[in-house]
C-alpha cells in the first residue's frame, strides 16, 4: 500500500513540476545578487534619464526645424543643424533600448535611424506629396538620416539648400516632408517616453526571472544585438566593406553632414560601455550592472574578471576609433585598413559579450529541448 | 506460476556474466513471464506517441525541419533530408506506429516502421541531436527483435493465442541496454571539469535563481554544485545495480523518479525524464507488472476479453540462431562505440571527435561565435557572411562550436557563392569558443581554406589546440 502511495505521489510530483516550469514573469527575486536592482538601476538611472534627455533635445530640434520651415535662411538652417547634431548624439544613448514600447512600435529605431537614406523615395515624396512614413518602405526615408539629407545634402551649398525651401518650385513639398519627418520622430519618441513613465518601468523592473521573455533576458539580448548590429556593423563594418566585396563609403552615418560619423560612433560606444558598467546617465555614480553581475559570478580568467577584460576591449576599440578621420567616408577612401582594424577590435568584444558573458549569465533561450551537448 | 521468481543474486549473475558463463545455453533457455515486456511496450508506445504530439504541438516540425534553408547532415547520411511538407507525413507514420506499439497491433511491422521513421527524423538535421533521441532509436531497434506483443496485446486477440512465457534474455537485454546508458553516462562524468571544478553545473545552477525555495539558497552555493556533480556521477554508476538487486529496487526507483523529476525542473530536457522513469519499470518482477496490467484491464473492462478464450503457450523464437548473433553484435557495438574517442589525439570536449552517440549527457557548457569570410583567391578580396541569412538562430548557435557543423556550413557557403557567380571561392572561418567557463579562445585556424577540407573520420587538423587539459574519460 505504501508503495502505491509513493508511486502516486511521485506521479503527482511529476505532473506538478512539469506544469509549473512554464510560468512566466513577475515576482522580484533576491539572492545574493539582486537582478531586480540591476533592472532598477538600468531603468531609473540610465534608460529613463537618457530618454528624457533625448526627448527634450528632440523637442528643441523640432522647434528649430519649425523656425527653419517658417523662415528658411542661413541662420535658421544653422540653428536646425546644431540642434540636429545635439539630438543625434543624444539618440546614440537610447537606440539600444529596443524594449517595451520601442519594440511594440514595430521597432522604433526603424523610424529613427536607418541609413543610408533612399534619396529617390524622399524626392518622389516631395514631388508627389504621396508618402506614408508609417510603412516599412519608408524606414530608409525618414528619421535622422532624412534630416541629414534635408539639412546638408539636398543641394550643393548652403545657399542652394535654403533655396530648396524658398524659391524652388517644389519648396512646399520639401517643407511638408521635412515637417512630416520631425513630427513622426517626435510623436513616436513621446509615446516611448510616456510608456516608460506610465507603468512600463515597474513591469520592466519586476520581470527579472530567467525565462526567454523576461525583461532581463530580453535586455541582455537587445544590448548585444545593438552592439553587434547597430554599432559594430552599421557604423563601421558595413561602410568599411566588411560584408561586401568592396567598401561602401556612402553608407556611413550622417553621410551628408560629412564630419560627425566618428563623433556619433564614439558616443554610441560610450553609451554601450556606460550601460555595461551601470553608470548613471546624469552623474558619475554606478550601480548594479552586467559588470557587477559578472563580478558576483566570479567569472575570472588569468586573474582578471571578465568585466575587466570586456572593458579593456571596449577601450581598445575606442582608441582605434579615435585614430580614425572624423569623417569615416574620408577614412575609407584614404586608408580603409584602419577602419577594418577598428572593426576587428569591436568584433572581439562581440565574442566576449555574446559567448563569455551570455554563458556566464546562462541566459535561457527556449528554442527546443536540449541536454547540453 | 509458470515463470521463475528467482532471487536477485541470480538475476544479477544472469545479466552480468550470462554471456561468459558456461551455463550460457542454460541461460538462453530460461524463460520468464512476458508481463514486464508487455508493460514496457505499452509505456514505450504511449511515451513516444506523446513525444510526437508534443513535438508537433510546439511547432518544432516547422521550425526545425521545414523553415531552415539548409540542414546539417550526419557524415554518410547526406541523402536524408526533410521532404518539405511531406515531413509531416513521416511524423504521422511515426505517431501511428507508436500507437500500434502501445496497443500491440501488428507489433513487428509497427516497431520496424517506428524505428525507421524515428531514425529518419533524427538523421534529417543533426542540429537537434540529443542523446535521448539516439537512445530511442537504439532501443526501438532492439525491440524489433523482442516478442513485446506476446502478452496483453491486440495481436493476441487476433491470433487467439497468448503467451505465458518468453525467453528471459529478451527482458534482460533491455535492462542491459539501460544499464549501459547509465554506466557510460556515469563514466563520462569522471573528468576533472565535472568533479573538481563542478563545471558546467556551477554555471547552470546559479541561473535557476527563480526556482521556489531552492533558487536563492542551494542553487547559489558552491558546495551544492559540487554535491550535485558528485552525486550525479555516483547515481549514474550505481543505479543499474540498485535496480537489479531486489532488496534495493524500490529505493532505486524512488531515486530514479526523484533524479529525473529534479533534472526536468532544472533543465529543458522535454520528455526524456519521463521516458527514463517508465523504462526503469522493466526492472520490476512480473507480479508487479501483472498488477499494473490488472489495473489496465479494469479500465478497459468494456473491451475485456477473457484470457481463458485464448490459447496459452510458451513463446519460442523461430529463428533464435539468427536473432542471437544480431543481438550480440548490437551489444558489442554499444559497448565499444562510445570509446571511439580514444582513437583521436586531441581533447574530446574541444574537438568533439567521438563525442556524440556515447552517452555524454549535460557535460559541457560550450558556446561559440563563428563568422565566415568568402575570399577570391586571385584578388584576395573578400567579405563576411551574415549567418542569419542562411541559418536559423538555433542552427547558428549549434554550428558555432562544433567543427563538423562549421565544415559542412563552409562548404554550403562556398557552393552558394560559387553558384552566384563568385570566382576562385575560398572560405575562411573566424571562430571563438568558450568551454566550461574558460575564456573564449580562437577555435579554427583562420588561414585554412575550409572549402578545400573534406569531412572524414580522421582528426581535423584545422581545429586549434585547446591549451588546457581535462583529465578523465
């Protein structure tokens, strides 16, 4: 009889366990390392302040573009350009946060920073007045790269650019398209910021479990994805021709501006490294982060913690990038080898993040059954 | 009673020394009641049917076999590929044969169909390789030669006869196979990473922080990682003996249930724990199984057929002289094949030459990052490949740290770009791999044109050295 009871209990245990293991997010946990604290630090000291900073700079940019559209002249053009660069640099601190509303908008960054722009789409839109910036076809005809085109590349020199918005027969078309672009950017950005401020923050912070859909795991994946794709490939690798048979100097970020592709890349790398180290956006304090998590897990190699190795690799990549021409297109044309050296330095960190760090965190990715071999 | 209720000591002897014993012939002529084999057949069929349904339900037929553009093949089995939407048909055949096995209808045909369809599925793409899938293939092959429908089967009703005795070795052969699996899995755990570094459990267990009760306590403790490593090794090595010995059998079964349920909670290993629990029932005596079958009979009382209506007799192989050599060869293979890694000079965990099909379960935490460069040999110009253009994320993950995957994929890329008009195609891999908590290090010689390298069973000299040593099996 006891045997029967044992058997039934065993079966009940099996059923109980097999049904409970799929349960999803929620419930902040705290072992010796508090992952919830990591998420709190990310949300409160990095993500939300970065978005607020970006949001206000974008609003300023919107105002100066409205002034330019109202009275196009050299001085309003320059004001718009200045604020464009300020906002573009602030954007480098938020592009990696493709989570929550940003993701739900069918990838917010698709509407903000896909480059190079397709000039033909923009010019056709300007001529016909027929365009829908909400469709995927126009991902590469809006956002910062489209502003780059309007403010720097739409004509040969400054006078001619101003003329596009004044004396050109299609000037109204240019004004309308430019206004549509900045309005779209502002609208989407406000949606993302509002979402963070109205509940998503708590949802993000409380989802610290190790499941494929928890915000901790998604954030790690998003962070690495951005570093690999948004930073390493888009800013350096693709224009340097790493993925093509020949270099593509016209694929650099801020191509029409022609002076700031290095500056933007360095901002992006700083943003990545600050997130890695849990450094507050406003101020110099640091909190729980991937770095402190790796230290807690004691992931050491050759007497060094993996976080130190990763930081050293970031620093190495930075010094390689700093040695480049401020305009990557120029660098690619004059000496592309330096670009690929910078790419290699960035790539080595991809391996540390994607292989060593993810392995240490043992992020669960529920593809299929696995017995670990 | 028609079957002998031997004591455990003889059981043990029969299993371990049966083949060497002078009383080999006597052993072969021993018979036993077929109830354990019947319960095993039912359990196997039901578990397999559930596995297939679950696989289908999760959409894995689509994601693993239909969607990928490219499939990783086993060396020598390149001709086995998914067949588009007809792949569902293979799973249907597999599911139906599992059901037929469970009810014991046309058993011999059903188990052959099952073995073929299941093995075909496993050979379609090695990305999804799991030791327990291999176990199912091997077990179903063995079952082709066993009279698992001798008792409590629909075949009995159709033929109007049932068997009250079958050769004892038939049941023992399953026990032996299960014993080999456990013992080899235990031997593989006798290595310095597992025992003296608690790797990879030291990586895996702390990440289970969200388990109730134990997540934030035991799972974070280093001593617990070591305790789990050592007890896992000891469990694997002694559980077959505890199951064979009658005195410890219930205790052992309790351990089996506990161990496998625990691993199920910790790791995404699907149906495997349940299959092993059901499999362990084979070690129990016939009267235990008869009681289980009585339970089934009560449930099925509408379909109940008085066994008195069936002619009862003893089962004898018509061609035992043919079957026995096959079974013997099968076990010789099972015992020797997992040791083939001894023929390779390099670290087994690093090169994985001889790693699969040898019951090395959950021994490694290994990840990699591998990118490929297509180069024109004449001009030296080249470009990197975006792996996601060709592979699913799961395929890319598996490809990145396994040399045979890397080579096969390199050839696929070479062929692809040549057909696109690229000339003088060379394929180079830039690969980093991290094993059991060691920092990632270069894995593949990046100066070697992989497009020129051929797959074979010979050691792969383009894998870079490991620069460390893992002692043990």
